[in-house]
C-alpha cells in the first residue's frame, strides 16, 4: 500500500480544473483530495472548487481564478501557484473557516511532482492559495500542508509551468491561466455541471 492510497473502503473526493492559457484550452487537471489525512484542508479546497461555500449568498471559489506564480526559473521545476480569487496576485486570503486557518498536519511530504499543497505566509496562515509541485521539494516539509495529488493532467501542469514568467516569477497578464472548477460524483466519477 502506497502512502497515497486511501484506507480500504474509503473513496476520496476528486475535483478538477479546466485550464485555459489566454483564450486557448490547455487541458484538465484532475485532483484527488486526502480527506482521510487532512480533512479540514481538503474540505476547504473542495468547497472552493465547487463554489458551494457562499458569502452573502455569493458563491466563493476558484472558478475563473488564475495561476499567478510559477517558480521554475529561480529553482528549476519547483511549483505552480494559484487560488487567490480574492485579489488575483498572491496577496489575498479566504477560507471556508474565515480569513485563515491553522496547519492541519504535515504527514504527507513533498516527495515529487503533482502534489497539492497549501501556500501560506507562515505557520497557521492557510487560506485559498495552493500550489502544485512540479518536482520533489523536501525543503517545504513541515511548513506547507500537502492535502491532495494530481491523478490526471500532469501534462497540463507542465504546460502551465512552461508559460514564461516575468518579474517575481509572475505570469504576464496577457497569459492569464484560468481554471474552471467542479467536482466528480463519488458514485460514478461523472462530471457535475458547474
């Protein structure tokens, strides 16, 4: 049994992003959430993917948000970062639990590409921002909570990683990388409209 395998009889939630680079469809990233290891973090991400969390009756979440940062030039093949639907530039924070929430645990390590982890600005500052690793990044262990993994669409992650970045590893505004999110039904893994 792998570290990433769910317990026998447990079905983990699966969500996806349909990615566009500019106006061009780039593919789908399908992600499995470790709700048995990091239930609070996984649920925050899931609800922000589906838009079911509402603030003043308005759905909150990742739909039409962007990947705003790629750290591949300073540290080759490290990560792509997104999720700031508040400001779109990496300074916004929001969660279904309030502005920020505590680090849940650090059981899963940053051992390779395709791991989903919380971006933060220090201990206990998790919100809506996340990153996907594009290589092992053990130096992040004990600092960032891994809460899921890419199960399909790593090529799409690589496409995002290969979009050129400018100052501070930020994407050019002409190359906005938007995602449209939803989740898969646990019964049949069929797409729910959203």
